[in-house]
C-alpha cells in the first residue's frame, strides 16, 4: 500500500501553539481534517470539488499569527470545512488554491461562472447580442 505524501500539515492552535487534537493536512488530491484523541473523526474533501476559499483573521488571531481558512465544496458529506487557527494562513490558502487548480486541470474540470459554455456566448450587463434574433439563427443560417 502506498503511503500518502503530504504537501502541508498543521494543527489547530491555541494562543499560537499547536495544543489541540485537531490535525489538518493537504495531499496532492485531498484535504484532510482529523479530530479527537480517543475517538477519532476523519473528514476529507477532494480538491477538485472545492468551489471557494475564504480567509478570516480576527484581531486575536492576527496577534498570534494564525487565521481560519473556510473551504466551501460541492462534497455532500463535507460542504463546509473550517481549518481553524492555522499558522501562516495566507500562504496555506494560496497553497490550497494552487492545488485545487492543479486537481481541476488533471480532471479537465472547468466550470464557467458565466452563462453559456466556455468559448460560447456569455452575456454581461450592457453587452449586446452577437446575432440578430429576428433575422438569422445563431449559426448564421436562416
């Protein structure tokens, strides 16, 4: 069995020190969160399912150099995963972002956030249509 190579590991921190039983880790294709000492709970999110990342650094967190990264995903079991009080949160968020993009590229998953298909017509506020709806069809044929 092949062991997992981690790109990043950390623990939830209290007063800037890793004094908890919550562990976070990032591999090439998954983000892991393990909690507990006697009773373990392990969650994982596939990176290609991550939709958005959010960074929060309150005043107390900034004093101790930590922050919370909120991971929003399309995963049904873990739609929202908080990486609480991690060290160097900006760098970790960027690392996760790059890993998510690589995972999506490997699976050739690109979801457009605009209307229309990629390369197809996308309409924004104030844009005009590229074709005359009364005259010709979209492909230029009558």
